[in-house]
């Protein structure tokens, strides 16, 4: 089975719109499957013929899924992630090789990473009036990139800071959780999996009580 890592951001429900606006504004718009218009969230479907359709998501998408990409600074982990594909299928003088890296690079030496699934989950059963935003890596290679890249770590810390998130972490399956943000402060704290406690109470509840944050 492949790896399924994801970043998780915990916010009060009233901050959901601000969070999704941050994601939209820090993306390549043509690779995002949602938009916000008239204070409503729409899922955008794009078709091969160039047409698009918009579907209104009830309750601002809570307990639903949208897709995005993120735009991040360059680092070695990101270059290696894309070079794997380039070298795997390399052919001398192949016409598209010179354009491969440029396809993934943006202005100002930034790169886009995607597709990333955003799962908007009602977290009220564990923390009243809270949302859990899960950003899922869609491949094992992307999961490894999530865990390694300092630029992706920086992106999610900036997201937490911008929207005044309460907590942020990355879930790495059997490798545990890494706390990246709590109550206005950055962290880089990896916590082993404690299945019984985390499943019953939630990772954030356990860690915030133990660390008093």
C-alpha cells in the first residue's frame, strides 16, 4: 500500500472562508477546482473541450472535498521530486525535455505542487465549533515530499499564521505526527503514533493538554 500523508489545520468555523481564500490566492488559478463568489463556495469542473461548470457547495463545503495546487519556494526536495520524472523518461534531444522543468516552475523561482485534495471536515465532535482542513498528498512520492520539503512546511506555517489557526500538523501514518503550529507559535515537534489516545480524543486535544498549549 502507498503512503497517504496529509497536513491538517484546525480553525474555528468562522475562519474557513479566510483559509480557502489564502489557498486560492497562493495557487495557480487554472489548477484549482474551486472559487469563492458572493460569499459562497463553488466547485469548478473543467472539461477537455475547455468548458467549465460551477456547482454550489452547501454549508461552505463542510464535509466535502475540493482540489488545489500550492505554490512554494524552491528547495532541493522539490527539484528532486520533479527530476525523478524527468530522468525516468529521458530521451536525448526529445523535443519536450527543455520545457519540462519550466512547466512546473512559476514566476520568482517558485514551483507549483499538485494535485492536492482538500477535505473540509466538521471537527465539532472533538473541538466545539472547529473545522479540520486536511490537505492530502495524492501519491506516495508527494507524501514523502510533504514530509521532507522545508518550503512546503513554510507554506503551511504561513497559512496558519495568516488565518490565525489554532493548530497545524502533518500526519505521517506510522511515522507519527509533526506539530508545526500551536496558538500563534511555530513548532517542529514529531510525536510517535499513540493510536488509542489519538483515535479517542484526537491528536490536537492530547498534545494541547500535555504541552499546555
